[in-house]
């Protein structure tokens, strides 16, 4: 099933790239707040939790939207080798699984930032 693996690879690329842009924005925000470590970590935790919520919402929508409205479809060159009835079922399931996977990663990152904020706060760092 090389065709399905290719679709999964492109879906991971699409969602992963979007997550990396979000992570870059978060990194810039944290770097801007570096003088206030607790605030920087809390802000990063909230940003990661927001990313998690957005990814989870996208995961819920993936099963209901046409796969032809996804970036994965564009990355496929707007063609695939699957029968249409199979593609209508498989591609949204793949997208949904990938969105949920990345939402789980974002939840873990958020938890780590909350722990870092707690650590800085307990260590006596202000703000």
C-alpha cells in the first residue's frame, strides 16, 4: 500500500509544517519575554494549549470535510491512484489521525511549559 503511505507522509508534512510555524511564533514570543521567565513559560503554555485546541478542532472537522479542500490534496498534485470511494474514506481518516497526533504533542508541550513556569515560580523568579 505505497499509495496510502505517500498520503500519510504528505499529511504529516502539511500538518507538521503548520505546527512548526506556530512553534516559531511561540519561540519569538518567549524570546521577547525572556526577562520575565515565569510569564514567558506561562505564555508558551497557553500558546501550546491553544495550538492543541485548534489541532483537535481540525481533527474533528477532517472527517466531515472533503479531502479536496486540504493542503494534502494540493501536495498530492490534485490526483491520487485510489478509487474515489476509497479516497473519500481513507484520506480524511489519515488527516484526522495526524491532527489528533499533533494535538497530543501540543498538549504535552503545554504541560512541560506549565511545569517550567511552576519551577521558575517555586525557584523565586519574579513575574
